[in-house]
């Protein structure tokens, strides 16, 4: 009998999870439990839907029950930092956490979104080093992507956003990469930047329900050499990606980022690589 088919939970089984509100819709339990079972690791992963005023109690539970690690999603990616003992370099730069490891009661925070995005790019054969990247939006996901791309040796990152973001100036002082912030209303400048950019990354919610028919740019902005990524995965193809396909450009949606940020968390906890093929099958990505 295959070990996937029988109950393998024992008195020794370790516990991981994800804390957020709401969280029942999450892919994460399916992803991590498939990985644990495939590799024969005696651990399970559950979703913990925790109310805002109970976050401190959840942290006590982590230490009391010896929960080995957990992911953090909205609305706790910033708030969780008040309860942690240490942060990885990426988490310090992003000032946000989505992965926590419990090392003998000491909680260490990490962020896997940016690294997950870059791994999804690598899977497509897109290499960030020495390239010019244009990013639309400057929220939490964008910040993680900017940090990781700078750490991976991007030549230049140009961020277009509606409002001023002080973190970009701070990152310029800490990272060896030129990061520029420009206004999303300056369409002429955006068009100029996209002429010689390697990759466009769309990180806003434009293109998601209820803005499903909207797009921040039109076809005239997309040059023949440009690769296009939209971190939205529902719908599978946003208006931006439909335009990229029509023009014959290479493109990807946010599924790969979801998958690989999970893989980064998994490796941070276990020291093992996530079995991507089996996890993709379980999530219906193959």
C-alpha cells in the first residue's frame, strides 16, 4: 500500500499551519500536506482562522503546543512581527513576514513571496540578473518582489505607483540596485521605460474582480522584447495577459508565485526541497 493512502498520523506527528482571517479558502494545507506525504515527513499542516484580538493567544498556543512553523497571511503580515524573536535579512528589508519557524521556542520570521516570484520567473527561463524591471504598484507583494530582485542582481527597478512610498528610498540605501519611484499617472514616462525593459510586473488589484475588464495600460505600451507577469491568478488570464498573448509575448500569472512561495517556506522549515511536480498535480496546476 502506498503511504499516501493510509493514515500516518501518530503521537510523533509534528504540526505546522497558516494563521489569517479569513483562511479556509487557502491552497496552503493541500500544498504542504502533499509535500510532507510525498517525502514521508511525519508532519501535518492546518489552517488556523484567528480573530484579530486573539493573535497574542495564538502565539502562546504555538509555543505551548510546539507548533513547528506557520505561514502568515492577511491581515497579520505586519502585526505578527511584534511577537517574533528574530527576522531573516529579507524580512528585515521588507518589514513584513509570511513564514515563521519555531526553533526551541524562539520564533524566526521570514518572507517567501519575493523569492517565490523569482523562482517562478526562473522556471520560465527568465533571468533577473543585470536586467531592467518595471513594476506597477508598490504594496506588500511589490515590496517583497523588489527586495528579492535587487538581491538577485537586477540592474534597475522602476516602480510606478499612485502615491509616494518612503520604503523605496530606504531600500536604495540598503541595496546595491537603483530603484526609482515614478507616478502611475505619467503614462509617457511609463511607455518610455517599457521600451527597453526586460520584464513588466503587475502587482495591483486592477484586473481582479470587480475590475476584471480593466488594465492600467494598452497594447501600445508593450514592446516585442518585453516579458509580462501579473501576480493575479483569479482570473487565470487578466486583460494585461490577454494583450501579451495577442502580441506573442512571454507571460505568466500569479500561480507560480503562490506555488514557489510555498516551496520557499517549506525549505525554510524542513531544509528539504518541495516536490513541485506532485504539489502541482494536487493543486490542479498540471
